[in-house]
C-alpha cells in the first residue's frame, strides 16, 4: 500500500510539472501548486508565501487553498513564524502541534478565524536564491505530518520554484 501511494505521489508530481512548464499565468501556476500540495500531503489547505520584494524580512501569501481573499494583506515575519523557520534554515519544518510552537504566527489564524493544528513548511529556492515557502496545513484525520510528507512537498517545491521564476521572467519580458 505504501509503495502504491508513493508511486501515485511521484506520478502526480510529474503531472504537475508538465502543467507548470506550460504557458500559463503566474497566478494559475501558483494555484496549481497549492492544489497539488493539498492533494499530495492529504491536508486541508496549502499556501505559497513569497519573499516581499520591498521588505526582505517579510513573507507574503501569494496563493492559498482556503481563505485566500483574507490573507494577502497579512505580512508574515521571517524571524517569528514557522514558514520563516523553513525559509531561514532552508530545510523542511514539521510542526504537529502548531498552537504550542513558539514560532507559530497566530495573527493569521486570529484574523481569519481558522487556526492551524499542524504545519509542514518547505523552502522554495531557485538556484542559490531563496524565494519563499510552500506550506501544508492541517493533515486530514488529525494525522501528523511525517518525513514522507516533507519529502514529497520538498520535491514539489523544487519544481514549483523553477515554474515561479520562469513565469516571473516571462511576465517581465511582456
């Protein structure tokens, strides 16, 4: 069963990679990534937070599976958040009791009325440059995120970072 699940995850990453390199807008690419992240990690929501171009100590939501319209104006501090911990360390961060983790940035949950129980954050890097974080939230069935989830999300993040940077370059040339 685990082998079948892993094969499905690999097939899904390959399929999403094909859509990420197709000529679609950056916004559509971001939404495809959060949809794939949600599916691959079997979680309630996923988000992409990108480095704020004007404030290098802030991440900003660029795409979210849930509550998207309420999150874009909320800055997430790199030095005081789980996403920031993944960004800074350049390593996946698994937190299965988010509300009791000192890095949990509760302001987001307070503003939207929906708090994370568990979070998995992986860095988005293009070549040697950090560009943001891909985050999965609330594993379904109150299950914990594990190393397999981190590995799958990190694999997706590699493809996502390339697609994001390619789309940004195309938009700059237009």
